[in-house]
């Protein structure tokens, strides 16, 4: 079997920073997805931050496998999944760590701001896309009959002894923590995603517990979800706004340290649980 990590998507923002951090801190192949029609053309952009650094055997570009995938188009998800054995040149790919991180935000301030097209787009990306990824890629997670998972410190994989599926959620999806209101479709989509995380984790436990699912809140990260004046407003509220690389390092560190009994829940970049 060939172990691999899935990062989907991986072409911009925090998703790109996550994929680059995993490339730097692990030693197994990475499957990187993008909506770009020519996925392999992204390799030079992906490797740019490493061009002037010290050479390392871990940073071998042959570990990178780019493929086309659009979260709103199931045929592309199915094709990416079905082509995986060929792409990795193995009949038995074994998914050890999945980071599923699509995000779409329309910040409605009142019910009158709701637009049906935008609400549907939000749920297509933030909810349905995750469900379809589970549908087509979970077959590569360890099965009840699988041999015990090999973990070495050099591999850089989570300490739990399980494969880990991470859904990128947000604190704003917490119902009990909702004190400010607003952002109707985004809040609702992330609350739905947290339910998906719990339900999928229950399924994985029923299949022998060799894999687990968690949600992750990365904190406030300066990405394309907001523009200049948005981030200045966030800073004026006294909130910590992290860069993409810093956020990637923190969330990967948290997930690496999670134990099996912490599955099915949503955690933040500080390692604290986000209440349902």
C-alpha cells in the first residue's frame, strides 16, 4: 500500500499554505486538487517558497500529484477519486490524512440581504462539496480488515494511530456561541458541516475506528474571503488576524496532537474545543 495525504483544494489562500506546510513537514505523497484546467501548471507556484531554502530529500517534487476537482461538480470529484491508483502508481492507495478546506462566504447582515443564488452557492461549496468528497474518497481510508497503521516520527503524521479526515469549519458554525447574528448562510453551512463531521466520525467508529473525523476552526486568517477594509475592521475589534503560513502551522500542530477520544468534534487553532 502507498500512504498519501489529500489536500483539497490546494491552489490558494489557507488551503495552499496548508498543502505547502504538509509538504515541508511530512514525507509521504500528497494529492493536491484544484479547479484549474491544467493542474500540473501549478507546481512551479507551489514550489516557489522552497526555491531558496536548504535542499531536503523530503521536498522531492515527485511527492506532489496535482489533479482537477471542482467541489460543485460531482463528476470531477468522482474522476479524481477513480484515477487515484493510476496517479499514485499503486493499486492500493491508503489515505492517512485528509484536509478538505473549501470555503465560500457571503456576509449577509440582515435577512433582506439573502440571495437565493448565493445561498445555494454557499451550501454547494461549504456543505454538499464535503459530502461528495466523503462519498468518493472515504473508500481509501483504512478498513476494518486493514493492517495496523505504521507511524514513524519522520512521516509527520498524527499521533492518534488513526487516519484523520479534517473538515475545515469555523467557530461561527457554533449555535451556542452565536452572540452577534448575521452571516446567515455561512453560519448555517458551517453548523451543517459540523453535523457532517460528527456523523462521519460515528460511521468510521462503526467500521473499526482505524480512522477519525474532526472539524477545525483556523482562527481569523487573512485570505480571499475578505478584502482590505474587512480585515482592518476585524483588527479594530481587537481580534488576532493571522497570516496563512502561521495559521497552517498552528492547525496542523493541533490535529497532529489529537487523540482518538477527541474525534467527532470541532477544535480551534489553540487546541480548544468549539462548542456545538
